[in-house]
């Protein structure tokens, strides 16, 4: 009897000790179970573009938590500073391109690229621990004069440039790095295309890519975009009609043949059945980035895009 009790007591004791230490481990208390690049542990990157990213409670970080490989920042130049917001009345002095994007992105990349006795040369891991080679597309949408604003954007990228975190063109070849910057909105093509060595790119309009006069290559526009509503048109029901589907296919084909990825924006967000039906079609037709306002819905319940 005494023996049974002591065994029980022992079992109880060891279970509670075990439980306690497991809790500690799960809380991340135990040093040997931690690893340096665990910040985005378990998050699977997905072809989602976080539309109006700066509307989210924590710009960039919210998109990161859902595995978005693309984010967008609308910038306005005032007194030599780039402010972030959808319209002028939404701007505040604390919401700058540097504070909402450059600093947090740099901070995450520094965690993903620790220097340690095990690392012999500098690494260029991307923001996602599960796929270190995945670049993060940073669309910078210029709201103020392109010719005046773009040089400030190029300058603002300096901390990422200095750390070798930007995708670059050396004149002939792209080197993919953790962040790929793409100017959109008022970004002038004339300040991007003629520059032979650079670490920024241009968001070409998809419908112009098939023109015989177009000299846009993947070295200028690794990704091209267009308004879904303007090019494909309104959708009745939950799927595209034959004409729309053929047009979409033709556009995707032209872009992909040039090695250019595609993103459609301004597709219907409501009703939900239509939104989900279009997401499905875009994905099955090979569209590379799904533009989404509702990131959780786009990422899917299990984070795999399933469920829509
Ligand atoms: C820009 O600078 C001027 C002059 O210092 C100041 O009056 C104005 O409020 C500033 N505007 C912004 C958006 O900071
Ligand atoms: C660009 O980089 C590629 C690959 O490293 C190299 O083969 C090529 O010669 C470089 N081009 C220039 C202009 O430096
Ligand atoms: C390019 O594609 C558009 C549809 O996106 C079409 O209307 C136009 O005829 C095409 N132009 C050429 C030169 O193929
Ligand atoms: C591309 O074509 C435009 C005209 O459509 C021309 O102005 C420009 O110089 C060309 N750029 C290059 C790099 O060929
Ligand atoms: C397909 O939809 C577009 C846009 O709503 C419309 O203009 C076109 O007439 C439709 N075509 C067919 C064949 O239904």
C-alpha cells in the first residue's frame, strides 16, 4: 500500500514537473529550444498582396503574420519627409515610410540574419523562416509628384541597401534579395528604366505588355499590375464569362512569357461568393499575387488559402 502511494506520488510529482517544464518550453523559456531566426517560425509565405497595408493595426507586421509576400505603402512627400496614408487628411507626423516600413522590415531582417560563430559570411535570409529565399515585394505608391518624390524613396531605402537586403539589377542580371522594391502610382518610368544598375523596379500596366512598342522586361518590371474592374470588367455571379476568362488568360500568358509576374487589384470584394470565386479563378489561372483587404480570409482558415 505504502509502495503504491509512493509510486503514485512519484508519478504525480514527475507529471507536474514535466508539465511545468513543458509549459516553460512552450513559453519559450528554455534557451536550448530557441533558435535565432524563429521570429516568423511556422508562417508559410503565400501569394497575397496586402492591399492598403497601412490601414492595419500594425502595418507590415499584420501582413507578415498572415504570410503575405507583398505589401504596399502609399507615400506623400512633405518637407523632405515621406508620410504614409491613403489620403492627405489621414497623414500624421508619426506615420512615416521610415517608421512604418523601413525600420520594422530592417529589424525583422536583422533577426533573420544573425551573426554567430556558425555563420561564416553575411546571410540574406528573407523575412520568412520557412522559406528564406522568398523575397518580400514592397510596392511604394507615390501620391505626390513622381519626379520630386521618387528620389526621396530611393534615399529612404538606404538602410536596407547598406545591409544588402534589396533585390538588385547589375545591368544584365537580377539578384533576388529579401526585399524587392516596386514603384507604382506616380512613379516615373523615366527614373527607373534607363538606370542600368539599381535596386528598385517599376509596376508596369499589364495591358500594355503585349504592345509591339513595349520594351518593358522583367528587369524593369518583375511584377506588372492592373485594375481588374477596368480591364476584365464587372462580374455578374461568381465566375468570369468566357470573354473575360480568355482576356485574363491572354494577359497572364503575355506577362509570363516575358518572365513578369502579375497582380490584379480592384477586383470585387463583395458579395463574398463573388470575391472568393474570383480569387479561385485568379489563382487557378496563374495570377501570382492575390490582392486582398481581408488577409485572414485570403490566407484561409488553415493559412493555406483553402476555404474559398
Ligand atoms: C512644412 O514646413 C513648414 C515650414 O516649416 C510648416 O509650416 C509646415 O507645417 C510643414 N508641413 C508639414 C506637413 O510638416
Ligand atoms: C551581372 O551579374 C551576372 C551574374 O553574377 C554576371 O554574369 C554579369 O557579368 C554581371 N553583369 C555586369 C554588367 O556586371
Ligand atoms: C493586347 O491585349 C488587349 C487586351 O488586353 C487587346 O485588346 C489588344 O488587341 C492586344 N494588342 C495586341 C497588339 O495584341
Ligand atoms: C522604351 O521605349 C520608349 C518609347 O516607347 C522609349 O522612349 C525609351 O527610350 C525606350 N527605352 C529603352 C530602355 O529602350
Ligand atoms: C462578359 O462580361 C463583360 C463585362 O461585364 C461584358 O461586357 C460582356 O458583354 C460579357 N460577355 C459575354 C459573352 O457574356
